[in-house]
C-alpha cells in the first residue's frame, strides 16, 4: 500500500525558522514604536539640530522626563540607531547623519520618520478593527486622528514638492494641458494639500482646487498653502469627490493615492469625468503594486497589504455601500472602475522612479 502526503503542508520554513521570523517581527515592532516615540516627542529632531545629548540634556531640551529619556536613548543605542563615544565619560548619544536624514529631514526623498505613525494609529484602534473584521463596517482615517492624516501628508510631501514637476513636464501630452494659461486643476482627495501645492508650483499660471472629505486635513492644507505663499492660486474645499463642479469646469483632475480608500470610486471617477473638459486630463496616482496576485510577494506587496488590512480597507468600509477596494488596487481593478464611470481605456504612464507609486491616465 502506498500513502501520499499533502506537499503544501510541508512547504515553507521549519518551526524553528518560523519562530525566528516571529521574534524578528516582534523586535521590529518594538523598534518601530520606539521610533514613533522619538518622532512625536521631538527627540530625534533635537539630536539632529542641537547635537549629541545626555539623558538630562535631551530631557531639558524637549521638556520630557529624564528617566524615560535615558531608557529610550539606551534602547536606541542597543538597536543601533544611535551611537555613543566610549571615551565620553558622560555618554552623550549621537544621531548619525544617515539616520537623521531618514528620521528628520522632511524635504528628503528618504524621509520615513512619520511611517511608524501608520503603525501606531491603527494600533490604538485594534478593538474597533477586530469588531469590523467580525461584523463588517470599518474604521475611518478620521478615527486614526492626527497620526493617520499627518503621516500620509508628511510622507508624500517630499515627492510632491520635488520630483512631481519633472515627472509631469516630462510627458508633452500632460505638460501641454497643465501649462495652459489659467488652467484649472482639481486635486481630488488632496489631504494635507502638498499635491495641490506641488502642482501650483510646477505650473505658475494654473489655478488649483483641492477637495477632501476630512475637515482637519482641509484646515491643514489651507495652512500649508498660506505658508507657501500660494493662497491666491490654491484653494481647498470640504467635499466628496463625487460632488465636483459642473460639466467642463477643469482642464485636469488628479487623484493622488486616494481612490483605493474611497467607498465610491466609480461615482468619484464619473464625477471627475463630467467635470473635466473633453480635451483635458484625468490622472490617478496610486500604489505600484504587482499587476497580478503572486504569493509570496515582494516587500512592496507586503507593505501594501499591511496598510490595506489596518488602514485603507477599514477606511473604505467605514461608509456603506462600499466598493471595499483596499490598498492593493491592481491596474485591472482601476480599469474596471474607469469603464463603469464612462471612460474608454486606462493608460499606464511612463513615469518611473517615483517612490511606491504608479501614474495612470483615464481616457
């Protein structure tokens, strides 16, 4: 008699190997939360701007408790983020230049200091997330508070302030429309407004209007535009993208990294199609996920499924009825939404090396 085994049950790591993976994940989680603390309390910024510090000096600079500052500084040195000079009797802690750029330089494309907020925000809502996973419904971006809205705005800012202009101007069919004298541009799902500000800076003759359903984000966007000296050409509205202005109002409309969050993406795209002139542009920028599901996936897929499980899918399902898209919106999904909204086809634009993102044009 012969017996067969299910090969699938024996695939993958051994128990010991998987235990090592779980331990590494827990270590990474605690390290991530420690970075959140250093970011939110201003400890990294103090070390970057004011130089090395003892626990007492860091606590004095930042108005925090010395005992907690000492434990955090020691932990940061143990995990290899901070360094110390063995010859320094006072043991001052140093933030190396590379780490300082990643954790504190809001203009650098390497800036990831706010990313732990995207872990801490959902972490504070785990009971509500578990209930949503059991019963349906969701947890919105608004429920995540400042950690949610500020982190996304801060992470995207360097890309919108830097490479966005060059990316758009590199394609004549886009640049010709955006450079029209007095061009009107809609920025749907504008969040903290950095995409609107980036568009206005790239095209000095354009008028940009940002739309978002989140009132605190719109307040933040208005403050950012005022500080940038662009309030005369950039305005913001608390509004659903499905309720844009009348037909043929805009020369172009953008949806930067937001369509997958929306409960009603088809309705929003249909509204955008009506609001944009026949010879205008409709551009969606979203995550550059793989075109087909493949398991196991690469680091980008792993990151995007993490965002989807704990942020984007619960946000999309916090309003009913919902398309329940999630972060991992593959090109075929967007193409289907576009067809339902009245567009004929989807084009992937040849804009590369733009972070985690891919640009699409809907025709």
